[in-house]
């Protein structure tokens, strides 16, 4: 029931993730659409305002009566305080300008540059000057309108950041729930293995009374012991393991001997160590699991034929364990990928062995595990580094 509940939680999280993304896209689309409509409306209003200003310019230019009031057209012209404009005659000569930098406007090149910008942004408004002459009003978008054009970009960036945060939250939540699922499965597996283990121990006791050869009984006991170790490993997943002082050489040799005996005779094994006893703080069952993963991966990479070599050395602070094979090797792009959960090159692999090994070594034992070197067709060397007792 717990596993089913966790699976349902993961499905619900995925649904909420996609629902949030879909709703966010709709919101962004609506905001952008409304912003565009507002921009178009604002631009139309600025055009209407410029047409009124052009009419005021026409009124002043055509007014021949010195006694006629010019208060209204002058008030209209003075009211324009935010839209830059340039008045040009029919020959393209600039006659006046408004709302430009007064200092820079003393430079004809600056005025010409602003005129080109105005030509690119808006269609000029013709202003009849006399019967046969025509002036043209060129204008640029106001600063407010220009800022409005950048608003959708800023909005998209903000919402993009918002969606990124949401995605990271959902991803971390998904990973956490998946970890709970794997932890639940592991503990359930350990529980299920416990029942037949007890039965097997009983059958071993019976075999001893039936005068079965001691060698066979001993090997069966070793396999039962290995199953018990596996069950204990699975039961420890999801909880912080207890570390005790132990001889890393002896633990690795025990795993090495067990796998060598049960591997193909076409695989040659070698075990080299600088000392027979090198002590460190560790969890014996989990460290042996890491070594077992590395050796079985090496055997799989060689497809049952080749050599596996283990080399253990140490200095004042560190213990270095090398596991080398003569398998198919890998590319440099795979050096980090192989430690990601779910990544595997095997047809029937789950891609969990190396990711669990990385967690055991780096999270629980504060060490390092990585691919030291690998060549396609020549083999791979994994390195595990642990702290010696008394070192930081």
C-alpha cells in the first residue's frame, strides 16, 4: 500500500507540473496579447496627437492676420512635452525640432541620425506651408511607448525565471518521491528475502545431518550468507548507516574471493595490495556492495572473457582502490553519466548500481568514486578514494 501511495504521489506531481506550465503559458499569452493591443492603441493616440500638432503648425504657418489670436495653436505646440519631432521642408532641410537633447541637437549629424530613426518608426505628416510649399513633421515614439515595447521581454524573462524555479521545485520533489519509492521497494525486498532465508538455514542444518559433503554445504552457507548480506544492504537504504573501524583490505578480498569463485574460468583475476591491513571508518556491507558492483560491471563489460585487476594502496591520508578491466571501455562523455540514476548501457540493466555506489562512497563515507581512465576496446579503470583513520 505504501508503494502504491508513493507511485500515485509521483503521478500527481507530474500532473501538477504540466498543469502549472500550461496555465503559465496561457497567462503569458494573454498578457502579451493585451500588451500588444495597448501598444497599438497608444501608438494610434500618439499619431492623433501629432496630427493635432501638425494642424497647429499649419495654422501658424497660414495665419497672415497679425491681429488674429495664435494662443490655441501655440498652446497645442507647447503641450507636447514627451514626443520628439523634427520639422523638415520639402527639400529635406531641418527647420526646427522639439523634445530632443538641446546640447546634442547643436550637432547636425545628431539631428540627421534622429531624423532617420523617426523615418523608420513612423510615417511623416504633411503640413502645407504655402500654396506651393509643403513641410513634413517627423516624430519618434515617446519614451513611455519605447519602454512599453520592452515590457513583454521583461515579463517573459520574469516568467521564465518563475517557471524555472517551479520546474526545479517539481524536479527536486519528484527526485525525493522517487527516492522514497526506491527506499520502500528496497526495504520491502529485504523483508521478502528474510522468509526464505530462514527456511534455507533450516535446510542447511538438515543437509549437515544427511552426510552431504562439507564442501557443498559450505558453499551453500556462503550463498545464504551472501543473500543475508544483500537483504541487510537493502534494509539500510534510506537511512544513515553506522560506520565502524574496519580493515578495508579484508573486506574487499572477501568480496573478491566470492565473485572469483563464481565467475567464468575465462576471466583472470588479480588482487594486489600494498598492505594486508589498512583501516578506515566504514560500513562493511555497503562498501562490499560498491566493490561487488564494480567487479560485476567489469565482468559484464568483458562479456565473460578478459581480466579484472584490483589494486589497493594508501598514503598518510588516503586509501586508493583501483578496479580495472579489459572490457569494451567508454567515451569521456560517459564518465559522469554512468553515475546518474537510470543510465545504463546494458540491455537488462536498471542503471542503479553505480548511482548507489556513488551515494555510498561520497555521501556516507565522504570519499570519491570516478572513472580514472577508459579507452574504447581496451578497458576501464574505476578509482575509489576513502579517508584513512585520523585523516580529515
